[in-house]
C-alpha cells in the first residue's frame, strides 16, 4: 500500500525513479549507479522538484563521487525523472 507523497522526493524515491527508467534508457543506464545524497527545492505548483544529487557508480574503480541536477515529478504513476542522470 502506498500513500500520497506531500514533500520533496528522497534519495530512495529518486533511486527508484532512476531504476524504473532502465528499460527505456538502454546503454545509458548504469545498473551500478547509487544515489548517496539528494537536496531538493520546495517544488513548483505542478509538483515538479529540482534536486541536486550526488552518486557513485559501482563500475568506477576509483569510486569517485559524481553530481547532477535532476527534475522529479509526482505523476499518477508515481515519481518520474523528467531530466537529469543521462535523461535527454
């Protein structure tokens, strides 16, 4: 059972939205990408949030920390990424 989200997306929500994009992302999808931190704005009237995320890739032998800005929106199908993390 899921409830209605009333706040900004969390690390877990953004990670899940990223994983849901895998089938349509093809080779751009990094199966080892792990979001470690997210800081989001208050969102706009349409329910879209801009979030600064930091992440690592398990495939990176140096385990560098990467950063990106993602746009996440709550839809009738749950949270989706509308830009960022290799989405074009």
